[in-house]
C-alpha cells in the first residue's frame, strides 16, 4: 500500500494505471474509519483492479459552529486498517493547501430541493463544500467507480445528481448502512457518545422501525408517518430532534401520499453528537435498512 500526500503524486499514479487500462475503485472518506467504510473498501476490492481511498477532513463542508477542529482523526490507525484490506493507494493530503491552493475561488453549487432541504437547512453551505471537494477528488483520482454509504443518503443523491449533470464519466455506487448490533448506524461521530448518550442513540433506529411498521401495515399518509417518528424521538429525554422526513429519495421533496420509492431520513442531536440515519423503501417495494458489521 502506498500513501500519497500530494495532488501531483496522486495524478502521476492515476496516469500510470489509466495507461495500463486498469479499473479503479475509489472510496472517499474523512478518516477515523469504521466497519461502514471497510464495507465500501471490500466492495471496491471485489469489483476493481485497483483500490484508492482518500482520507481528508474537508473544511468547506463544516459550518462555523460545527465540529471541524474536534472531528476525530487518527491517520496511523486508519492506515493500519486499510493495509489489512489490501488497498493499493491512500490519498491523504498533507496540507489543506493541496486541495484548496491559496486564492482558491471556485466552488461547485447545486440548486433546488435536493440541497435546500433537510441537511441543507440544518447545515447551510454543507453541500457546496461536499460537491466541491468530491469534484476535486474525482478529477485528481479519475476513478472508474466511486463508492458512498447509504447513511449519508442526501449526500449520495447530491453526488449522483452532480455527476450526471456534469457528464462525469464515473459510476456512483451506494452501499447499505452498517449497523451496530443494537441498530445504531456506524459513524465516526459515534465516538462522541458515552454512557447514557450511547444508549439513547438507538432512538433513531427505533423511530425508523416504527415508520416502517406503519407503512408495512398499509399507512400511506406522509404526515402520520412523520408524526410517528417524531413521537418516538421526543419520548427520549436525551434526544433533540432536528428533522424527520418521508421524501422522494432523488429530490428530497416531501411526500404527502407515500408510495415507493421513498426515503425516511432523520437527524437527532444527543449530547455532543449530531446523528443521521434513514431507511429506504425501494421502488420494488423492498426495504434497505442496513446490515450488521459481521455481515460485511
């Protein structure tokens, strides 16, 4: 495994494997890896000749009062995990100036409900930062396939929309959420959860289960399903609700009458952690609710 710290070096590697007509799977991350990231890496390993993982905590997707400075970081730990998975290259820019040279003034901006709702309301400017850094990474790495997790469902939809709109010759694959045995979606931010906060965090999964049960029983009124999720969240004293939604998974527009496909995303603050999760009701009527780490 080779660790690459500059854009120039990554481009040189990319040119070499492109000339050799090798396919490359790319997993962009912000580090502090967990089983969810590893599930993406393993899929990329199965489906490609080369596997590249990026580790970069992107400052432009954090708001002024968010957790950029305290976001968990442990590069030696991450590299050890990726070595075990036989990753070929890790692109870990050494300085922010590698990704945002002094004087940078260009950003990628999407418009419409896909970026204006849900996370777009709670985290103004977040998707501008995401779209910009992902576009830069795609240009630097030039992967055949890029892999993202379903936990960040709105982010994945934004990246799919951006890739299509800009005619980028990259396949986007979205893989299932990986969950702890008690249902909590794996996240680097779970490290913030201690004691009673960790136990309370399962309320997101319980709210989603309640919504799924209503839909499976035939409920189609979007307001009633959203209210059921709210009730579960509000019954947990440590939980502070940000949003619940039943929306179109491609546009994030709320659904009044719920028919598949439908996305059920929610965001909740518990202690110092802001947690997101979702279930996806697919077009064929089946559910994507994630899986446990031992199923990866």
